């Protein structure tokens, strides 16, 4: 008989991982309490600790990069419009 794969919500994973980070209980105790294997809890804890730094990153850097890309695109659009206008005028001269 195959085991049924459980899909846990992100909130549940965060709750279990935070309990593991606190260290008030062992992984075995948490596994029994939440009905999840200790190895799964260890993975969730590692992922939480690994990605915790990203929570506090400065989001303004991403906005600045996007703005630079937007300005470059507008410049390119302007150049293409000039080239298109030039070609339209020259195509009128063709027989």
C-alpha cells in the first residue's frame, strides 16, 4: 500500500520550522506533535534559516534596476521611431 503524499500549507511549514528554530523541543518531539517526520522538519528549518536573510533585503535596489531598464527601453524605442520615420519618407520616393 502506497503512502499518501501530504501537501502542507506554507503557514504550517513556517509554524513547524519556527518551533524547530526555537529549540524548545527536539525534532522527534516536534515530529510527534505535528505528525511530520523529523527529516522533513529538519529540511524546513534549514530552508527557513537559509532564506531568512532575504526577508530583510533592501527592496529599493530592485526598483532602481527596473527603472534603469525602463529608461534604456524608452531610449531604444525613440531610436526605432526615428528610423521608422526615415524609412517611411524614403519609401515614398520609390516608384
